[in-house]
């Protein structure tokens, strides 16, 4: 087996090789200072430069206006499921939730602890195989915010548009497709994302929050759950993940060198199209989960004729240096996660293997 294999994991996921190479070069001595980034004080001038570079990278790539704050937090997107309603939803208020998969359901469950939640759309009855069109959504006029997940990794469905709340603040879990394409940032009041798919390593949570939302935070909020205090302290209310933020800066530099988010969108669509075409041309041996108009370009999910064949598929793929293809434990099947850093040659190898496997077992 070679040193590097094709990693189809849903997250933590593949990182760009140039980023890993740069991190290896600077592991023992960051910028020649004689200390690792994991050793330097988060209050030092060295880390201040790293933090500002990472923030600038995110702001540049997403074209974020200055009335938004960029935070690097901890606790994952899962903590955000609770933080958002704790900051913006009082007991006598309501929020609208759009449910298109397992992560939306988890966010809903946590939010229900804080106030009234209106499930204005759910794709549960269809097995979460699609997302709604904008004109299918009917918002509650006095909702404090609208929450949705832009890409559901488990079921492999993705919104192809930026949801318009019609004046109601839009909150989005973009953990698995942020930085994969350009977005209309000003349609959002708050975007959050776990870093471990397209942004960097696990252990950092990106939050992009509009200034007017910060003013709505209740004054008696717990400090580490208070967006206003976290923003005022520049993501350093406690010790941040210095190593993770350093890598985020490197990933942003790499993305810029690739041509930015418009270029990444084209590459990602081309990668996904190869796999979806392989599914469609298999005479039913492979069955895609998502409806055509809702297919994720980050997480391609499909089934084989039997669970035994799915186990065999994953085993044989692993023997050919393709790892992480087993679907989520809650739904089974196969899942190929092909985030920004996943290379086209890995997709081509998978597609060749799919054709061979179907020919031998169909």
C-alpha cells in the first residue's frame, strides 16, 4: 500500500497535500521562530498574525462585508444547534426550521428546548431525498429566524440556491459545503460550519454573524455561549485552537491559488457528475438516493442490490486504496465524499472500480 490513499471520508476529511506539506515544514518551527504553532501563546504577535490571516482568507473568499464578524469557536456545529436558539429565541417566540436530513433534525431537537419551533418543511416522508424549491416555503411572519442545512451529508442532498428569508434572518448550517462555491453572503444573518470538511481540521467551528444579531443577544447569557462576548474578544474569550486556525489560513491560501470559489464550484461539479453518470449508466445496479435536482456535489450517496454487496464493495475498494466509502451507520449504503481537496484522479479511480464491480456482480 502507498503512503497516501484516496480518502472518501465524510469528515474529518481530506486536506490539500500542499497544505499538509507546508504544515509539516513548519511543524517544529513556525516561520523560523523556534517554536511550533501548537506551542506559541495565543496572545503572542505570532498568533495574532495567524488569526488575522485566517479571518482575511475567509472574508476574501466569501466576499464578506464588514458588517459581519468572523469567529473561530469550539464545540462543533452541534454546539451551534443549542447556541443559536439560546441567543436568539425567547420562550414566547418562535423560529422556522426547514428539515431536509438528519442534521436538520438534530438542530430542531435542540432548539425545541428553548422555544416554539415551526417545522415549515420536512422531507422525512420521502426519506430525505430532496430539498424544497424557494417557492415551496411559507415562513411564519413573526419568526425570529429561519434555520436550514445547506448540504446534508448523510442523505446526500443539497440546496442549489441561497435561501431568501424575505426579511426574516436566515441561519444556515453550511458545515459540509461552505467554500465549495460562491454564495450570496448578504442573504444570511448567521452561517456556521464545522471546519473538518472544507475549511481545515476538526476542532474549529466557523461562525459568520451579522452585527445586528449581536445586538439581540440577551445580556444574561453564559459567557462562552454569548456571541457578543465572543466577537468582542476576537474569538479569544478562551484559548482558541491555534493549530486548527493556522491550518485554516493555509487552506484559504490554497483555495485562492486554485482560482477561488468559482473555480472550485466547477471542479466539484465535474467530480460529482462523473459518479452520478456512473450510477445512471449501471442499468440499475447502483441506485442514487437523492433526486436529480437535489443531488449533493459534496456527498454522493447510493445503494447496491443488497447489503452484502455493499459490504463487499467497501472491502474491495479499501483493498484498492479507496477508504471511507461506507455510508453513515443510520442509513447504510455507500457514500463518496468528494470535498474541495479531493482530487479528480481519485474520482476517476472510483468510477472505474464501480464499472468493474457491477460487471462482476450484476
